[in-house]
C-alpha cells in the first residue's frame, strides 16, 4: 500500500484490510455487542496480550523495520512520510483519548435511536485536515531524474499527472469524494420505529458523535506518531500492547468511578457470565484487533495514516454502496440516485486517491488494475441502476393481489378443513392427515357434537396436534406428576373431570371463580364422554411454558422412537431443523426461583433458547435500535414490499431478533418466572416460542358482560372513514417501554411529536394515464395530516407523564361505541407489565379483535399472539394484518381511504385537488367497496366459525385428544370405525 512496497509490506496491508473486514462483518453477530462495556475492556486486554506476544516474534513479521532493525544497527534515514518526533506526553494523552472515546461510544449507543448514521465516513477528512496543517512536510510526488524534469516532450497529460500526484487540491478532492460517497451509502437506511422521544437529548447525542469522530482522528494521529518513531519493531509492538492494556485498565477504573459518583450511569452491564461462546468471541475479536493494529503499525513508516484510513473507508463504503444499489427497484431502497451517486463518488475518489497519495498497490492489486476495476464498477453500477429503475414500477397494488389470493386460499382452506361429510370419511381423513394413526376414543361423540353444532371445521385441527404432540414423548405418569406440581404455581387453577362431571379448584371468593365456573359449565356439556383428567388452567394473560427448543425436539424424537412419529402434521415435519441431543440440554443459565422475577436479560435469553440453533434470535439480540431491520422483515414480506404477506410467519420471533426491543412482552418479565420444563398448561393465547396448549378460556370481562354483548350490525357506509384506536398505558412504564412499547410507538408514529425529518414509505401512483406506482419516502407529518387517524391514549401512566415531557401527556376521550361509528378499528396486543394481568380488565376502552371481527367494521391488527381460532382466519379476507413494526400503517390505510381530494399540509383550506407529495400532486383512489366487503366477509365467517359453539367444539376436541395422552394404556387407545373402540378402564366403569 506504499510506494515501492515490498512483499512483506503488502502482506501487512492484506492482514490489516482482512482483519478490518472481518471485524466489520462479524462483530454485530457476537455476544460482545450485548455487553459492550465489559466486552470492550476484555477485547482490549486480549489485544494487548496478543500484541505483546507478537513482539517476541518480530523478526518473522512482515512489513517495515524499525529505525535500528537494519543490519549493523545503523540508523536508517527518516523517510519523507515520517512525522515529527513525538513528545513525551503523547503516550499518556493517547491512552486518555482512547478511554474517553470508549466512554463516548457507550453514551451514544445508550441512545442509539437518536444518533445519525454515517458519521464515521468523515474520518479521512479529519486526517486530511491534519495533513494540510501549516508546518507539515510538503507533499512530493514520485522521484524524477534530471532528464525527465527537462524533457521537452512532456504532454498536458504528464502535467495533469504531476498535479494529481503533488497538489493538495487533488488529494482533498479524492478524500472528499470517498468520504461523501461512504456517507451517502451508509446514511440512507430506513429508520426503526423505536422512538427517539422528545425528552431524549438528540442534539447532545449527535454532538457526542462528532466529538467522537474528532477523537478518532486524534487517536489515529497520536498512535501513528508514537509508533512511527519506535527504535525497533519489538519496541513498537511493546508500545502498542502498553496502549491496549493501559486503556483497558483505565476504562474499567473510569466506569467504576462513574458508577460510584454518578447515579445516572447504569449499575449493571447485564453481564450473564463467562461461557465458552463468550470467551471465544473475546479471543477471536481481540486477536482480530491485534492483527489490525499490529499490521498497521508495521506500515507506519512508509506512509501517513491517511493511506490506510482512506482505503478502509473506500472498501467499506463501496461494499455498502453496492449492497444498496442492488436493492434498488423495490421498497428496500427507494433512494436510487443516492446509492448510484455513492458508488460513483467512491470509484472516482479512489481512482484519484491512489495517485494523489502515491499508493502503488492496494492489497496486492496494482493501482493501474485498481483504477480499471473502478471503471468497470462504474459501468456495472450504471447498468444495474438503469435496469433496476425499469423494474421499479408496480402495475398492481400488493394489497389488491393479496386480497385476490386470500379469496382463493379461503376456498382451498374450507375444502381442506371440511372434507368430511360423514363419520367414516372423518376417520379416514384423520388417519390420512396424521400418518395412519387412528382417532382417539369417543371420536364419534365428538364428531356428532360438531355436526349438531353446525361446525364448519371438521378436519383441520392441526393447532391441537401441534400443541399436544411433544407430550407423546413423556410418560403418562410423569405428565400427571407435572400437573400436580404446576397446579401449585401462582395464577394456575385446576379443572378436574371425574365421573363425567367437571369442577375446579378455586373457592367462590376468588376473583377468577366466575371464569372457572363458566369453563366448567362448557366442559360439562360433554364431560360424560371424557375419561378422568386434570387440566392446569392459566388465568394470566401471559403464556407460561417457555421450554428450550432442544428439549421440545428431544421429546419429539423420543415419541418417534416409540412409534408416534407419524403423529407429526405435515407443517410440523417441515419445521424440523436439525436433530436434538438425546440428553437434556445444559442451559448454563441461572434458573430464577419460583418466587423471584427474572431480569429482562435473563428472560430474553430464555426466550431466545426456544428458537432453533442458527436462527437470528438464537444467535443474539438485535442491538441496532436505530435502523430498520430488513433481514427481520424479508421472510414474511417477500414479494410484497412493505406489506405483510405471511401473517403466521410474522408471529414467529426466531427470525426477528429486533422484536425484543419492540414489544413490551419481552422487556417486562413476568412476576412469576416462566416454566422451563415441558409441562402441561392450558392457556387462551401464546407466542410461537411457548409450549402452552391453546383452548378457548373466557376472560372475566366476557363473563361479566356476556348479557350486554351485542354484535354491531350498523351500516358500514354511515360510519366515519377513520382508523380508530384507544389505549391505556400500563401503570408501570419503564424507559424501554417509552421507547419501544407497541402502543407508544403507534401513538408517536401518528402524532405531531413525530420528527419533522422522519419519512414513511408509501406506494405512490406515478401518473393517472398509466396505472403504475412506485415506492417513495414521504414526510410522516404530512401523512399524519392527510390520513384519517383517530388514535391516542385515553389515559397515560403517571410515570410516563412525568418523564416524557409532552410526548405522551395528551389524552383523547374514548368513543362510546367505536364499532358503530368507525369504518376501521385497530387492535394491538395489551401492554404488559411485571404485575399479574389476570385480574379484571384495566383497559375498558380497548376494543378486542373478536368484537371488531364480528362487526361491520374492518379490523386492522398487529399482534404476536396466537389463539385457538387463529388458523381459521384468512388475512386480507377477514382482517387486515400489520407488521409489529407498524412501518406499513400509513400505506395500508391509504390503500382503502385513498388520497384523492385531500388537501396538502400547506393548504389546510382544502383548495387542492390532490395530495401534494414530493413536489407533485398525487391522487390515490379510495377502495371503500373492498373495505366494506372485507368487513362483511369477516363478520359472516365469524358467525359461522368463531361462535361460542365453535369454542365448545374446539375444546371438546382438545380434551378428547388430551384424554388419550394422559392414560397409561394410551398406545392401545383408539377409535376404530366398524369395530369396538378400545377405552380406558375408567370409561368402561362409567358405562357400567
């Protein structure tokens, strides 16, 4: 990377660039990013140890020698690039700068959502400013002999070459191009909906970023000046190790001091202990840091640090720029010209830079070849930009396509779910769906009950099989033992079926006694057909069984060995990823006692362990709360841009590690720790990571207000075309909830508190002649004005009101009957806190999803929870799904209500014919007829398949299946058509 570079120097340059790329690519997936303070100290210590070890092998290291390393020990003449001799105080100042820089980094990452992306791209400009300061050595080009100086045949191109190689202007232009290109490439990411609230000091955060950039320049220059004047390579590497070790010790001392004297500094680094993976990450990253700086230090006497910093910026910027350029032509990158301009600037700047800074080779590539590659890259970028721009237009709206597909899917589902028209056909269907396994005893009674109650679903109960299937790997006696143990847990009631009668364990004065009375009343309708059993009923809103993926898979494998592998549904068989160990999993987690609330970190680690190895959530928690996680969204939005096209996949957390910061369920751990063992618990809802068994359990509100519940049948056309939502904040609101809570993000997104600089992706018509549209970024504040949102809190937490300035202090009165007055209703998951949530409803103003589904209103829903009826509903036919990040909220509502005839934000009198967006008038027709059709389809289907009778049919089916699992002779229990069903001894005694 230098003039006349030797092979050793080129190897050093290669090692420096390779370690830099490896760190940039892998550091985000390591555990270290979750524990930045401890990790940074340990990585510095490790890097210092490796650097010191390298000093003992300096003779074999590639790169430049020290000033006294040559044969004979004579002092080599100082090269022109060698800086001035360092002062004695440079070393302590360097160490202090590194310590201070680490502290700035931690302060910025604590409020990362308020930071600006791409600031690091301007580091070459900081180094260049130092290079151009008065007193620095004059820049000289390649050495020329006297004949070349006096050559009268020199051309204009020769003079231009001399100007590029020797002038400060050419170097400045090249660095400016590289820095600006890298900044443009890295600063155009979509922002996450994680809130930078009005009480966050965003100005201070951005100021600290720029101060950190200046400190980076100071550190690079001081390190260069100290190491360049080392007498030998051994002393150079020893000095480097001293810098690392002293910085690590100083950083630890500073943090300890700040914790003692400044209460605002966190008292915990969330350190979860030393495990093999954490140690491996520390060692590998420490080694990579050592390789980076050792290699760079061996090049210090050949060139200024501007060469290495410029090359690093060029490589990282070009990689990011090309990544953005390839995404053009869709929703993931709407800034087409910016990505192309970034690549152009970087290619041009690099081509000038290698000559302006007299760099002969860049990582074994001669600069002539490099310039040719930059030219090829320019041509390729132009071709990609033009071709992707042609594919940028959509001639059919994705929601329109998904509505059409939903109709087909619903017809296909109904054919699949109701294929049986007689008991023999139902038995054959059961055997065909579940690998030849016979139905459980009393299947004929269940079938008769379903037919008598006019259930449209006879054959599709995959959710039941999915929930019960792992328990076939546990012995019946162990299951019964676990039931007795679980029944003693807080928030668990025991429902018993004995001698054909159902009862429960709660006393009459219990607040949940009415719920259990209602549940027992339903079970008693068919209890005479059930064997004796006991069911632990979860009365809390939270699911309870959080079993690691390895344990669930182990029980499944055990069931297969016993011949129950055929009990897998086709969907479950496809979900299998890898093989589980035959031994219980060593979780290496501190298990909280049953009386203590787990920490947020522990709870999130428990949740991550429910995902298969290799998934994003299992690998680690997503740390970048500032930028939108594209990789988290792609699996359930492929082919539909920003719109959700796979609702079931969107409820899986295993590919969405960013959800840990975007839903209160994950950062408000329950007061009672979840159950880690696979034990039977019956719950009304659950997340994909939980192993609870779903059944329809009424809420206390439903029991109390059952007589007053009347479905809304008002005329859709007479309702207000607005999206309505009212919510109540949890009484205990943490700082994490104020920034990432689902309700809080919604209110912030549609309120005037949204930053004026924030933008939202919209699918905008390009003209009225040709029906085509393209994704564009539109100011969020403009969309909030144009679209009919009626969204807000009806009451806020005192904690939020006192700590959030004006962010969440405004409240809106709830509508007396929102279902009869609004065409669109939004439902979210309830706010979670550490307090038990099974008490009477604290959210009387919140409209439930089922109430909206059973009305003439279009339900919009954003949820991670699955219920017993979830598989029966078809997105875009019965309801409108929204991603939990809410990034498509504006575009989805605009599809139905339209934008045509709306006034621009600058003309509140409504004088314009269309909505002024991005400098032009936009007209988007409303699709009220489609919305009305969806509302009607949802209501009609709910009247057929989500009735109280359907709840009873589902519950009966669960208990029939479960009744076989808990019996000792379960391997022989079955219903055989045309023969005698094999029943339990207890059932035979009941008949007698």
